[in-house]
C-alpha cells in the first residue's frame, strides 16, 4: 500500500488538494485517507449508544447505518490506522497532517519541512513521483496477494508466514542490503521442492514508532514443504546478514 503524506499549516489547503488528488489515485485502485487532528479532538455524539459503549471502556466500537460503518478505536497509532486500511485492500493511503513525521511528504504552502518530495504540486505531479513515496507492507497483505495468485494458478495451496522483528540500531546499510537481497532469496526458495510461490518484504516500522520487520510468506502444495521453505528463507536471510557482521 502506497502512503502519501500531505502536510502543511492549518488553512493552507491540504484538504482541498487531497479532494482533488483522490480521483487521480483511484485509477490505480481503492484509496483510503487518514486525517490527524492534532489541534482539536473529535467529539463523539453525546448520549448515543456507541459513545456510551466507548466511554464504558470498549476498545473498539462500530456503528452501522444504511450507508456506512463508523468505527471508533481506543488508539492514536498511525500504524494501526494503516493496518486497517491495508486489511481492506486499500492501494493508496493519503495521510493528512503529521508535519514531524520522517515519511516522504507533500508540503502545501511555504513551510520548510524535512522529507519534502513535492511542494504545492498538481495531482499529475504526484502520479509521476509515486515511486518516491513509502510502501507500507503488512504480513496479511502479502499473504492475501500470494494466496490469491497461487490459487488462481494451481487451486488449493498451503500458506505459511512469519513476521520477525529486526533490530539493527543505526545499521541502515545492513537493512538496505537485506532488502536488496530479498528478490534473489525469494527466487531461490521458490525453486525448492513443493514450493509454489514466495513473497518477502521489509516493513519499515521505524517510520511509525515500531521496529522494522522481516516479512516472509510461502505457498506450497503441502504444509511440510511450506514450513521447510519458510525456515530455508530465514536461513538465507541470516546468512546474508552474517556476511555483513549483523545477526538476525
């Protein structure tokens, strides 16, 4: 899921720009949005059942009417909001606000912010620069993609997956090296007996206050082959990092 952060001072025109951008991005698939209301809280309707339930301590409350579902979570984590969008099959998430975020960003107005990729762009400018924005990958996302592709080709498959935290400290070189090696590792594991498909990716959680994670998903004809291939993939990743003096 591509994450496009749009930020700027209050009243700079962020929401107006996002409203214009959404139809352009929708050509590539479903678009989701997240708005950070850092300067004021969002009020829940006083006395309504969902408000009462949330106030009683429910971690999540959903209200469904004839047109939509509104969900209130007891969380302020951007990563958790993005997890929900990714779980809904969103292709592009537009995040409004978060001026201090390390994510690559579009800046509306003249404010000087670190990580600015585009300033006061047209939607067409954003489309041309999509590759410069962050890809948010989840284990559920690569599992769904792998399962759907492999079932379309071969019918029933067995899936195995794991998300392993990575802690390199300041060793950004090691993380980049592993990320570059993942396509080669995936191709090698795919050649193992019984393996139908492999997906491997890095979830850059440090952008969101989490640890980075190594995500690996395997599709195979039998469970034993899937489990064996998953261990082989991690073994190859460990070897890749050990060659650079960094353990997994």
